[in-house]
């Protein structure tokens, strides 16, 4: 099957944006805040510098974000036992509960539209999920200029 990868990427981008709109309900969190909490859940304790690099934001921006998350009781800060100058961040039970609630809400917003699709469409989406999951885990290429 001949596939124009640029055209496929554009169509996939359109779908991602539309699905994001369908599932968007920040519940008081920015996308970067939610992604930071998710990283802490998935990877465990992390240094602020690691989180900033992973989310593509400056260290001062991540410091401010982590301060807000800590004040809200969503992350816990402690001194890194291996380096007293560094801070380790972990997800609190309240942070995990918020992530769970957000995921349940997004799933509920998708369930209605999914129920309206034909069985063939649902099967096609189901079959595509493993490939989409691999795509989502692919390394992010470095930007070569311009903005999105």
C-alpha cells in the first residue's frame, strides 16, 4: 500500500486535535501540569530538571508549576538523598486520584460518540490501537525551527 507519510501525518494531526477537543476538560490543570503528573505516575520520583526537559519547558517555568502542584497537594517535594542540592518530586495520592478522575471523565466523553459508530468502525479503531500506541511512544524528533 502506497502511503504519503506527509498526508497521513496531517490527517492524523487533524484527528488528534479533534479528539483532544472532545476530551478536553482541564479540571483546573494545564496540559503541562497534567503531563507532569502523568510522568510522575509512570516513571516515579523525578528531579525538577528532568521534568522540565521532558515537558520542553524552562526550569523556572517548571519550578513555578511544581510550586502550584505542591501547594495543591498533588506532588510532594523532598531532598534527593543522593544530592542534597536537588529536589525529588513524587505524585501524592491526591494527584493520583485527580489523574484517575480526569481519565474516567475523558473515557466517558468518548464512550458516547464511540457507541454511535458502526461496528466496522469500532473494529478498525480497535485494530489500529496497538500501532497508535507505538506511534505515541516514538521518540520526539528535535525541532529544526519554526513553530506549530
